[in-house]
């Protein structure tokens, strides 16, 4: 069983502004570890696939940055998409690329910007899923055992167990309201959708042909030399592999991830990852907090952030920008970016 890993690294991570920027997106930041998130993702999966069978899919503009940041990967394994078209077309392109260059294999498709503890547990889960994908000719997703009612994640309902540790997927549920999320956490039948996908190249291409036919046809013409990727890629639908394929396919199984996982989607994630003081302040960098509690502070080693008599705030201090907001607004950072883009002539350097 040939294992290839595909790490999706095209996003910007806008809700982690002002630290995450167009040319320095969150997967290239040392947010939770001593190394960038994308390097941690590579190290986690490398024992299963080997370095030469790790592909990085990113945007055309970020490709040169990643080539410099990841000099130990083969240059041809860092693939810049002509334009952003979400994970549906990217997964199809990866499956075709692997079949052409390595032959039939089983793929582990992984986001580059997740924080995962317990790498050994992670690999055991992925390995179980890869075998299930190979043996059952199925698409396999990884569900994460929820520990809180989270309205920002999608959920997977567990179906019947087909073998030890492998279940059929009964259905996918998009981001639920709080009441439903509480019900899901209380039940053992619902897990968070991690966005990880495992499957044979042939299984993935068969499902894309069935559910995203224009993508399949376009890629087939590219690999037959009839059209260039640059010409056809902009014509593909902007759709995720979840919406485009997984939620429609009857070939989907699930394995359960019992390791610590966070998608680091916005600054609220730091509250779950960074150490806290006795007042509940999650802090990175140099800070002094008097009569202040339940803060999230991302600062710098050589610049003091001092607070007095405040609570429930997120404070992000970078060399050229300072963000202060209520914790409840962590999902709304994109509003700031939208306004900066409106006044681009004045604020372009902050994008």
C-alpha cells in the first residue's frame, strides 16, 4: 500500500489578523509550537508516507514563500494552484498528479494549519483510516471526539461499525446552533468534522467524476495534454470536497481521532492552547495584568502589554498593528480586513 500525503496550504487565516497576512498566512506562523504549523504537519505525517511522497498544495502567490521555507521537500512536490478554487478541485488535481507520478496509492489529505498534540496517536488513527480506505475502496474521514458544544465546526453522525474502530458515516451536519451542539456533545454518536480525508486515488477520482464531473473532465484533458491547467482551473467550481463529494457519496467511512486537535480558526483557540495564569489569562509574550482576567494576549518578548481592570478581551500586538476586541467577536475579524481593503490605498501594508 503506497501512502502519499497531501497537505492543503492555500488559506490565509484571515481571522488571525494582524499576525496572519497575505504573504505570511497562519500555516507559516509559529502559533502553538516552536515551528510553523505547516512544518509540524509535515513532521507528523512523514513517518507514514516518507518525505518524497508529501505534496503541498498552495496558492500560486504563496508557492515561492513555501519553497524557501521548506527547502528539504522536492520542488515539484510544492504545487501552486493557478487560482483559489477550494478543496474540491485541489483534491482531484492531487489524485491525478499522484497517479501520474507514483501510480495507484492511498492518499492522506490534511490541512496545514491544525494544532495536534500526541503525534503517535494521530498516526495510529490515520494508519487505521488508510487501511480502511484501501480495503473497502471507500473515502474515510476523521472525526474528533468533541469536548465542548462548538458552533463553529461541522459534525459527523456515526453510523454502524463496519470493523473495530471504523464506522459508516450516517450524515454530515453543518455548523449547528448552540442548542443542537449541546445535544451532539451529550451523545456519543456525533463527532467534529476535522477536514481530514483518506482514500485511494482511484476512489477519489471515481467520486469526483460522479459528483464534480466538470472538474474530472477538465483534469483529464490537462493530463492528456489537451489544455493547460492555467486555462481550465479558473473554470472549475469554487467548492469544498465536503460539499462537492463527501456529503453526496455513499462510499464514506469514519475513524475516530482520540488526540488533542484544534483548527486554530481564530484567536479564541489560543485560550485552549496557551498556558493560563490563575486569573484565567492565556498569554504569549511579555505582559503585566492587574485586576484583569479571562484575557487572551498575544504579545512580543521585548514589548510589554499592560492591562488594568479589564476582562474578556483579545489583545494581539504585532510590530506594526494592534488589535483589541471582545472575545465574543473573535469570528468577526474579517470585518476589519474588509474595511482595510475598502481603503487599500491607505492600509495596503496591513493586509
